[in-house]
C-alpha cells in the first residue's frame, strides 16, 4: 500500500529514485511494521534515533515515503509514542518527528488518512492554517509566536518564583549558536518559573579574554532577546575564592603540586598519586604563598583538590583548582598571579549568587559529580544540575579555539564573518534572528 501511495503521489521523487536510494526506501518500508510490535517498539525507536543523529531525512536529502511510513508508524501507536516523545530519551527521533509534522503536513494528511486510517488507529494530521508559524509541530495561539519548546520541560525541584539561573559565557570569543541554546534555555526556564536570570562572565583565564569579547557577548545576548536581572563576573569573587582555597588547604582537602603538566596528566589517567599529595599543611601553605606572589618557584605550581585518585570517573582524580598565570587580567590588571579554574570557581560562585539550578550541557556529564563533590568539600548549599544536550553542527566548527585560529591567522574577516556560526556571522549572512531563535528552541531537550 505504501509503495503504491509513493508512486501515485504528486510529490517529486517521493518513492522512485535511483536504484540505491530506492532500495534504501524499500528497507525502511519493510522495517516500519516493527513499530506496531509492542515488545520491539522501544528498541526500534532507539535504532532510528541513532540513525537520525546526523540526518534530516531517512533517505537522501529530501522527504520520501520512508519518512512518512516511519512517522505514521510512530503516530499510530498513540499513547506509547506520546509518552516517549515527552521524555528526553530519543532527542534525534523527536526532533525529526516534529520537523516532519511541521513542514510536511499535506503529505502526512495524504498518507495517514489512507494508511493509518485503514489500519484503524490514529487520526489524520490536521494541516496547519496558511501562514501559521509552527514550532516543533505545535501551532501557537493566534497572535503569539513560539518563545519556548512546544512540549514543556521540567526543572527538578523548581518552585514558581524561587528559581534563579545564570548564563555564564567565557569572554574569549563571540557568542555562537551552541552558546545560544544555553542562553535561550536559561531564559525559557526563568520565564516559565517566574524566576531570575543572571548574566555572569566566567573571566578566569586572562590569557584568552578581553573587554572586546565582553562587549560583543552583551551585544549578542541582546540580539537574542535574552533578559537578565544583573551582570556579574567571576572575577568579582576572586578574594572569596582565594579565602576558600586556603581554607581547603588548612582542612587537608587541597594541596600544592609542582609536578610537570604532562607528567601530572599521565598520573591522573593512570590513577597514580602525586609525590606532593601527602605534603604537610604547613608545606602546602608555604607553597601557596609562593604561588600568590608569583615567585619563580610559585609559577611552577598549581593547587589541586584532594579527592579520589582511584575513582573510575577521572574528573574526580585530584582536579586543578588554581593555576599560576602572570598575564594581567582585562578587568583588574596585574593584581593576581594565580587564577581559579572553571571547575573550582563555578560551583562556588553558583552557591554564593543563590543559583538554584545550574544548566550544563552534556559535555560536562562526567564533571557533574566533581561539581557536587567540590560543593560538599566547601560546605556550601546544594545547587541542582539540569543537563541538556549539546548542539552539534555537521561540517561546522563550534570550538572557540578553532574559530580563534581562523581569526588570528587572517583566514576570515573577523568573528562576524558570514561563514562563521557566531550570532553576528549568521546575521551578516542574512538569517533573521527570529528564525535563529526558533531553530534553537526546537533543539531544546
């Protein structure tokens, strides 16, 4: 039946393509019935989700009857698919399902009225009104545009009016679309729970940061329409961070290490304790003062947390808390010769600023346990962690380190080059900011 519909449809190349792609379509048409098998349904969803990780369509680069067959099979299971759709289990599959529903409702009406209707399950898809804006397959109320994910996402332990969030970019480059997801997701939760959002600059690495980046990040945040109640800097808390570091040394929870960087990295990988790990508190305090003054000896040292060198999670193997760096800071000049790492400063400042929920992308998953352990050692209140999937783009660089190389080597005009995935670059290329915001919100999970 589906093959007949594919051939009879007026949609170009809906079924009849080259030999290779036509055979792929046939494989998906043969696979579709497995979705109606209760015992295999979730495994099938897992397989399709994995297959769609870097794809927009199941076959080739345009809609085919294969997409409609799988979409119809999912829709036809009713409650079972809807419950999975609302979960965070299969982000790629949900993204694809919502996209097909939003963009190809006419094709879905044509097929589902015949295919799903004849099977006796489900209902034809309601075509979107002409001119309606669709976000994740949901049509907003009249006069409204999408400002958040179409299916609501919950924050653990959140209470209306008591949520406080932060968006904390490092001022070492311009805002790109990966950062935009974090900014907009923070704003979404702040608005949903009638809470507050802080814009905090994580300025702990003076070698990479500048006031120019701070100014442009603020410009980009404004471009995205993100509203915040205050602007803070991690550097505002440098005195308190140093006091906390010394407190941990005195409690035996941190030590100064002068092991060369490469050797330290290898020892962490192999679970080998540093020769400095069991130094006395007095010796550690002495070396800590050498670090603070930036002496020749101090510049060779770093401060490490004394956690667990045998933990399978390598982020807990005595991470670095403070590093020596004589480079002047763009805000406070040459006052300090040492700077806290992100891993040390982030949980501390989150707790001090009253953050209730820290949104962290999935790339930090292994370091969430470290975040919680550091808070415990500091004896500070718990901050809830909400993890969201990182936005990855095919054939596009999102690493600031790589983007910086292109800028510094004159390969592009600047951070706002229209070929760059930065907010300013995308705007220069001609993309409307409303479309960018809608795209980002459709990726939320």
